[in-house]
C-alpha cells in the first residue's frame, strides 16, 4: 500500500466516518478507512438512536438489523423535578456501540471499502490535487505513505491530534462532558428516563434500558471546573437512591468513563483552510447543544461529506472546492436543526424563567407533541422560532 493513491481516505471509523464510506462505496471509487482499533471495538456512548439515526439506518437498509440487535423503547420520560415530568412518544433504539459500529463496518466492507488498522501520523504534503498522509500500520508495524484526492477527518472529540494543523492551530474546545457506563440491575424500567439535575445544573442524568437488566446510566452537561468534580458523586448518589426506591442493588459491568463532546458544528468554518480536507462527526462538532444527542447528526455529516466528495470526483471542474461545497451543504441541510437545542439551553438553563417553562411544558400536551415531532424530524425545527408558532404554543 505504500504510496497508493485513493479517491478518498477517511480517518476514523466511527458513525460519521462509516456513514461517509457507505455513501461513497456504492459508486465504485477507491475508499480507504483508517482506524486505530480492530473491529469489533467498544466505546461507551449514550447509545440512544432517535429519529435522525433511524432515518439514516432505514436509508442504508440497516434498520432491521439494528432493531433485532437492540432494545426498543416507545417513550422518553423527562423529569423536570422529582414530582413533575412529561412524556415524549418517540421510538428509540438503544444498542451498544460495540454492536452498532460493527453493523456499519460490516456494511462498508460488504460494499468494498478497504480498512487499515493503524495510527494516523499526520499530513506530509497537501496540494491542489492530492494530500499525502502517513500512518503507522499496526499489522505490519511500518510507516506507510498514502495519497488521497480528498481527506475526511472523523477522529472524534477525545484527541485533537487528528485535526491537521494545516486547517487551523486553534480549534474549538469541547463544551460538553458526559460520565457514563453500563449498570446491571433488575430495575422495572422499560422506557428512557432523563432527569434534569440541580446539582450539576445545567445538566441531566439519564437511564437508558439496554435489555437483559442492563442500563446505560450517565450524567453530564456543560463543562466547567466544579461540574467535572461533581459528576461521579452525582451518578453514585442517583444510583443509590434508585436502588433504595426499588429495594434492590446492582453492579457496574465496567468502570464508568468520562468523555468530552463538541456541539453546534463549532469547527465548521475551519474547513475553509483547505480545499480538499473536511471534518465530520464529533471532530466537526456534530453533537446537539444541551441534550448531547450525537449519533444521528454524526452520520448526517458523514453522509454529506461522502456526497460532496462524490460530486467532486464526478465533476469535470478541476477547481472544485470540496470544503466550500461541504460547508454550503451542511448549512443548507442540517444547520437549522441545531437552533431549537441552542434555544432550549438558553431558555432552560440560562434564564430565571426555567421553572416557568418546565411547568408550562408539563401541563401542555400540545407543546410536548411539538417537541416529539421535532425529535422525530416530522416538522421543521424553525417553526419554534416563528412568532406565530411561539404564540400558538404558549398562549393555550
């Protein structure tokens, strides 16, 4: 593989990188995906697949496989206090990333995508037509040089080394933190539960059933020095209280782990620094503000990355600007989806009217139904910012 030239190289085989690979693989271009770990490989995540994720999986003809492998819930219960809650009638599939990523990986391999297990060492040269990349091949234990017309970086949020310095030396820092793990206990819980937690405000605790008496349990929110120290205590206290409520105890399958998240497409503009290198997924900042949802939008950014690469490969225009096209498509197709989540953070965490908003939501089936439809992408999220829409929602 030394000095082999590929149409597109993708660094990182998470949901974004694999979605890009699957999107491109159907068109017989040479695609290489590089990941530091061998599949199947595990990663602790929220594991919740909501409306946008289910749409992508259906389009990939993978929804049935995910449904068979995962645990299906029909409701999401959100607790604004110990005694107040509202329920969203949304289908959610919970599935460990160990299994979810493997399903995407197997599909990419079936379509002819090539994989290398190795460590991305960096870019040695980037010019108008090609980018030269060095990787440390784990299998052969050698440094290999690979060239690509287009490069997609989707290395996640835990290390900034995957973002080439050629783009920008000052990338946006992570702004959310989550502390989560898998807990084995016989709680009588079948739907997803989310609790807004005062002790880590603005933040929340979640309980996602995974089947077989296993739960993905975690807490998180906006990063600050005090909150980071409180997460472990917050989660431990919640589990102790819940165990006492059901007169039962459980155990962690593995030690809970902390992870950082980037939100609100915060690194989109640094893609402008190169015509043929783009970012996708957590590297781009695909997670929603406030809620921390990320899998669906990570795959959406990967799909758009793959499609814009295809446009360039099919184009006869030798001056095709991949980055400019990618930024334009991201803004056109998914940017608007982030506004209500940013608005929710400002309304529910940054104003003294939080209790009023919570009370209004809990007492209004119309508002709850509106939120549910946004989550399932059945209505445009921009409706919530239209003056008529706001008056219509809160006037009754």
